C-alpha cells in the first residue's frame, strides 16, 4: 500500500485530493495548524482527520512514497524540512495530479474567469454521456460527492487550471504543471497583483500555459477576448475560437437557439452562454455528439456559489443569489447577467472587497463602472480583511471613486450591512451577493429575515 503524507491537509483542494487517494486505496496521513469546515467533517468521515493540530515531523519516516505540500505551508515548515532530510519525494498539489494522470488525456480549463463553470459543464455532460473521467474542480457539484476523483480506469482527466502559485517552494502557476492535450483559455483579466505586479507578467503565465500543451493537442479560446486571441495566434497547436452561444432571454427564461429551435437551460447570463460554447467545443473534441451535449446541458444547474440561487420568497416576489465573483471581469459579468435576466425587478448588488487585488488601492480603479447596471450598489469593505493582508486602509471616498458611481454605499461590518439592507426595497427584488469571502459571517438566515 502506497503511503502519502499531506502537509496542510485542511485546504480546500488538499483535503479533496487526500480523500481521492484514500478512496483509491492509498494510506493517507496529514497535518495542519488549522482545519475548518467542511474540510474537518469530510476528513473525519473518511477516517483521515489528523488526531491533533500542529506539525509533527517525528511521524515522517522513509516508508512514505511521497509528501504533498500545500500552499498554506511555509517554506520553513518542520515537516517539509524533515521530508527533505529523509530524501522523500515532495510534490506540490498540481505536480501530484499530473503524476496521477500522465497516461490519460488531460483537459485543462484555464482563464481568469469561468473556469469552474466550464469544468463543471464538461463533467456534467460526460457523466450524462456515460464517459468515465477523473477530475479536479474548484467547487462542489451536484451529482458528485468529491471535488477530486482519481482512478486506474478512466481515460480522461479534466482539470480546472488555476493560475495561482503551486507551492511555497515552487512559485509558478498551477496550470503550468498539467501539460494538457486539450486546453481552454476562457478569457484574461489581470488578477493576483501580489504575485504578478504588471499585466504583462500576468499575461506571460498564459503564454507559458499554451506552450505546455502536448504535441498534437489543441487550444480552445474566447474569440471575443483580445489577449486570448493574441496568445492563440502564436500557439504551436491547433486553435479553435468560440463566441457567445446564440440564445434568447425572455420572461426570465433563457433558451439556447440550435437549428432554429429553442433549448431551455437552467443557467443565465451572457457569460454563461459563452461558457456553454467553451464546454461544447471541448466535448466535440472528445467525440460527444451535438444531440448528447444539448440534451445533457439542459439539466445543468450550475456550480456551487456561481450565480447560485440561495432562496426565493414567492410571497414578496424576491430572489437572492450568491456568486464567487471577485475580479472586475467577473463582477461586471454577474451584474450584467442578473440585470438581463430580471429586467422588471429591483436589483440590489452587494460586493465584498476580499482578495489581495480587490483590497489594493493600486487596483481599485479596475472596478470602474462594474456596479453601474443595478438599482442599489453596496460595497462591503472589512478593516479586518485589510489588516490580515497587511495593506493600507482606503477611505470610503476612494472606493466610491474607484467604482466611478457616486451613490455607492460602503459598509464595514455585517451589522452595518444588515442595517443598510433594512432601508432598501424589499419586494419585487433580485439581490446578488458577490464575494470570495463571507461578509464577516453573514448567513442565509440573516438574509431571509430581510428578503
């Protein structure tokens, strides 16, 4: 039995990989200095939750085949130092995924936005088509109990290709490690300014990603994105550009138009119609017919926290959504989608500045006009999040200036947000809450009391 140890097992990606290897029959151990939900319960249910928190280098020995190092761990982590002293093979998370999929056809979805949704669509269609596949995706999907699956039998490996760093000892983007046969660039918008201080340094990571595509492979890219188009023009593999799928939005329904026929889908927004076309092009590459694809996509409900309906209050005619949007392009697309789908309702949008980029004054102007297309715009700016990332506080006036909308309201705590929402229209409303965080502990029940 192969023994694998995880340093920082509690991470979202790490604990899912640990579960996948445990289910594959590996002996899995791990450690971390903090493990939050849902990681804690999921690891406990699998029988691989560490007995105690902290780092325990004395538990590592030469019987381990490999050690997997999480991004959360520091370069001076005592278990990492012990593994290096023992001469154990230390992998980053993406390096180990590649090792597990070297003999498979690898499909990697890259881009600054839409990665999780496109990956989820592909997996949904493949499952409906009866095609076995291994995968790694960054959200919990309906019909899948894990976010990572590894097997000996699957022909394919579908991977959501993040451009963030691999590990503390290998500071390159994760998607450089996968070497895809089929690659996707869903669009490019500068992000992670703490790692890529200029737009060109960020673009360079996508150029390198395209260079890692296997000989005979292909690149599928957003033909509407100027930077993606430029990168595709210099690719050494076959390239296929895609546009927005032909669709119609009418009376709060969205239908794809295929051969002059309407096909109703359960997701909405121009960006999702583009995501559908990206998934369609990938599925076409692996031999899935149009008939099978469109039949399957009608039952796709979206990925967790991607324009996810939290609840509906039919009595008040209200809908409340949450979305993971944090980069400017994502925020703009989400607001546009909600406005287009619900033209006759009062649209309230609350956006939390939470990532390093969004909290940086050097970046705030990139959100210019992102919240224009709603009736009420609220920006959540938590001083605690600023302190954790060791940044300088911005004034409310600077944030308003950055968004270029004078009537934006800036709030700094959950209580202040709830008080603000009490004074906003509460009937015939669509409310969208966008963040990669949690609005200082805001829960669904808080919102049910208002909407």
